[in-house]
C-alpha cells in the first residue's frame, strides 16, 4: 500500500474489541474507518471515519510494527 499507493489494510483483534480499516485510492488519499466496543460484545460502541493522505503512512507502519513487536499476535483469527 505504501509503495503502490493503492490497497486496503485491516487491523482487528481476536475478540472484536477493535476494527480499524483503511483504503487508499490512486491519488494517495486514505479513507479510514473504525469501530471499537467496550466491554467487548455488549458495551458502548464508537464508530469513526476520517480522510488523510499517504504522508503519515510510513511513520504509522513503523509504529504498528513496534506495537506488534512488544505485543505479538498469539492465536489465529
């Protein structure tokens, strides 16, 4: 997505506590959307959407890789 300026990425956890999605068009604009629920399954739900450009994408990818290193994925979706 960062190199081709198109594509889609999804971040979600195994118990549906968070769902975060981004889609990039050919111009490099990113449409972000997300939903989180606390407590998972029966709590308050927050939905959000916003648009940005690809200029922040490289730093965001690095930050997500750092989080994944500290909190590795255990299990399979």
